[in-house]
C-alpha cells in the first residue's frame, strides 16, 4: 500500500513548510557542478507541489533562498537567479492548469530586476487560482521578518494607529509576511541537518518537526506523504495533557 493510500484524508495538514537542503551535496555525489544540483532541485519542487495539490494541502511554503544565501559565491547566486527566472517562466502554465496560486515572502527588493519581473508575472497570472497556495520564501530570514514587524508596530504606535497596550501575542502575526496564512502544521527539512536555519521562527512555535536524510533532489511524492503519515501518528497537545486532548477529541 502506498503512503498516499495510508494517510487519513480527513486529517490532512493545512500547511506544510519545507527547508529544501542538499542540492549541492547531491551534485557532489554525482561528480557534477553545484548548478546541476539546483536544476534537479527544481524538479523536486515540482514533485512536492504536485504531491501537495493531490493531497489537497492548502499551503506549502518552500525555503527557496535565504538572506544568508547572498553570501555564496557571486557566480552561484547569479546562476540561481537565472535558474529561478527560467523555472518560474516554464512552470507558470502548469501551475495555472493545476489551479495552484503562488505567493512570495521575503526581502524581495534585494532580488535582481529581471527576477522580480518574472515573479510578478507569475504572481499576477496565478492570482486567479483557488487550489493549493505555494509560498516561495525568497531572500527571506525570520530575524529579518520579525525585525521588520517590530519597526512597523513601532511606527503604528508613534502615529497613534495602535496603542502600546494593543501589542499582544495575537497582534504580531498581522505584521508578519505570512499575514492571513495559517501557521505550518509540520516543518520538513531534508538533507539530514537538524536545525531550523532562521526559517519561520514565530510561525513554527507549535509545528511538528520532521527531519529526513534524503537530499532535496531525491525528495518525491512518497517522501511528502511519508512525512504526512508521520505527522498524523503524533499527538499534538499544545501544552495540554494527553487526557485533556483525548477528552476534547
């Protein structure tokens, strides 16, 4: 029986976040340039999106390029940007066909103009779609996001839009890049590393964490459904006892 057949379709996670790690290591194992790993990573992105749509997962957020990635060699960054433009342009028709909407979060102003232009066109063309929403975290870091949120809150206090007493836990998400998007139910990281890497730190406070040794280019439909099945077999208590959770179910 496949992993897809095993998952409980009535308890599908609403939002899955993914740290896609291992493109470079995958290429090295094949004695190939790192750029080949990134190209295979794009193929894995397509598989993950299609698998999410098939399972009717509402949101999937992909950590595509972090603010720290700007520190990589200039040639690699340029190659990544060029690959992104190519991927967005080639994938947009299929995204529309499959009713998949694309959103972007991050410090977008740092992206090259041609990259932003390609993304803007994709966002516009897929905005009519009502199925799975794919959120690309580009030039993103959680510390940047939270810092920006604090600046906006401070500005709103200064202007009188809100009072200091209005600043509560429930207010913060309204100033984050993911405003209006539910927090991830599960965070998947490929590549065998056991860290969060500055990704959605506020949003994953109660997310289930799933780590796999698979390198991102190896990640496929079964990989995603295996993670979903693992998620469904966990007890999510949110600070409560097992007895309280059982009594409320």
